[in-house]
């Protein structure tokens, strides 16, 4: 997400703030903030740590912590702020949390364990350093793209229907996302969860502008000066909003281009090859563009496939489970077991992260539980979401959990009308080699099955 560095939870970080007099008596010694700091870094003085004033990364070094080593660490990760606290703690970030304001300089009097002549903050106090860079902000957009605000995800499906998957080693930025969407003939681009890029020709399924504009504050991993959306929130961009002759001409060329063809997905290592999984691939592929996963509703697929020579490779019937042809009557409901996997319940996504982060693939045309289980066969867990998204992992993020309403997972799988495939920010979760998830599974079966098929077929199943 914002950083690959895990933020440590320090055992001493919750120490109750002592009275200033006690600080001076317990920790007083001659300490001086270093003046020979790297590059443009300068000291901002002593600041209050409000639980965490810097939240993007950090580390603990009980032997060698100094102000310089903390600055070097945060600088190497591209952060704008570094702060030392309570002898041996270092924190990094691009913004200061609300309440992180200057404090009495006498409060920052705990010496650094690596150099007792330097102060390393105090109890709930940071010696704060800044590299002089401006804090992150919303990118206004470039090359004909304009920011149009922070949008919520759709309520019955994705607000934007296609995901761009950058090549390995490429970290997401606004320009990378908008360029990929432009190259694939889309006029809307949205960044979500810091490193996800979505494209579309329209904002769909109830995606809407967030009234107060807050929430899209996850920093782009490839450019710490700009935001890349948030959890279930898209920093949205539109091409050609500012009307000009050159942009109008370019837009017209894009909308009428015949260089986009349908082809089976084979470019992403995380996408299994199925006859019904399709991607839109430009006939002249740019080196900076990898693939755009199809999340098209059946109306688009039908029209596109009718004119494409590859239509025979994208039929959806091949992914229907063989059980659907059985003479035994089929009933819409939760399947307790899928191969070696057992149902665990309807789960929420994590707090700003994916509940399952091992691997993923998308098939909005013919997803089934069996297809996802097969794709995740090397993992302990699999979960289906948004009726066409499959996620794998060996553990569930601790911030994810059972949904308060187990009936939330009511999107029908497009490849099997008798199976549920999660919902918006809700996963039907399965675990390998275990029994059903306590009583939750039984409860969810009842509440989910009570949802009439027509309530979600029309909006979520192609």
C-alpha cells in the first residue's frame, strides 16, 4: 500500500506522559540536535506524538539509534518526515496526523541510545525532521486528464470496469494509470488502495462523488507527492474534461479506434487461462502497458465478441460447473464445501488492505467458486468478491473479519446462477482442510439464501 515497510508496534509506545519536571529529573543531560543533516533535511523541533503522528513506517533499534540513522532510513523510503522517540524508536511519514503539533522543547530530552549527545524525543514526543518537500496532494492530471474528485466504489459492482495490471517492478503513479487507460481507449481512470488502477468509459454501478472529498488519501507508491485513492475510494480522472480543439480531436480518435481487439488473457502470471476470461489488448502494445482485465457486463461482451474473430474462444458455457447439468434440482445458496475447501463465512476486506494478499485473478464473465478454488489451489484460503474477483492467501489480514450481516455476500456468480460470489467489499471465504467456520457458516447460509435471486442477478451478474 503506502509503503512496503511494516509499522512496528513498540512496547513502550503507550507509556503515559510524565510530568515535565519528572522528565527533566529522569532524563536531563546535555543533548544537542545535530546540525550536519543529510541533503535538505532540517529539524522542526519537538512535536507531540498523538498515538502516531507519523504513520507510514518505522523501526526500532535499541543499540544504535541516532537522529541521523532515522533520517537516513526514512529518506531511503522516500518519506518527507522522520521522527525519533523515546531513546530508540524511529517513525516515518509524508503527513502529520491531526494533533501532531509543536511541544515544549524540554519534553524531547531522552538521549539516543546510539549517541547520547543527541536527543531522541521523549515519552509521546518526537524530535521531528523534514526534508523540505511539499506534503502530498491530489495530482491535477496531465496530458488531457483532469482530476474530478474522490469517488466511492459502486454498490452493485465496480465503478470502473477494467483493471490495469502494471509490469512487475513498476510502482503505481497517477500518470501510469491515466496513460494505461488512455492507451486502451478509456476516458475515465481511477486509483484505489494506493496501487490499483481502474479504467472505464463511464462511472457505473452507483459509484458517486464523496461529498466531503475525504478518504482518498493513500499515497502512490511510485510518487509520494500524490494520492492514489483509498479503501473502496477512487481518485477519479477524466480525459478531455477541459474542452479544446486538440483534446476533442484526440478523444474522437480514441472513441472510434479499431485497434482494440478482444484476446484471451495470457499476460498476467496471476490470471489463470480460461476460455471465458478476456482482456482488452491494444494491437500495438506499448512497452509501459501490461494488461487491462475485463470486467465488462454481458451487453458489452456480446457486442464486442460479435465483431471479434476470437469470439469462439470467449464462450461462457465452458466454465459452468458440470453439476448444473444434473437432473438434481439446483437451489441458490452457500456451498459449504468446494473441493478441499470449506466455507468460513462472509468476510469484510481489511482496514486499508486486502483480506487476502497472496494472489488474485478476475473473471467477470464466468466466475465460479470452483474456478477460484482451482486458481488458489496453492493457498490456504480463497475468497470471491464483487461477483467476478478471486483472491488467494495463506492468512487473513487481522483487520478483516466476519461481516456483521452475513447476508451481505449476495452477489451471484456469473458462471453459476446457484452460487454466491461475495459483494462489494465482502468475500465469500473458504479455507482448505478445515471444518465450516463455527456457527457463522450456518447463520450466513440462512440469511444469504433468503436473498431473492432477482435482487442481485439484474445488477451484478452479467
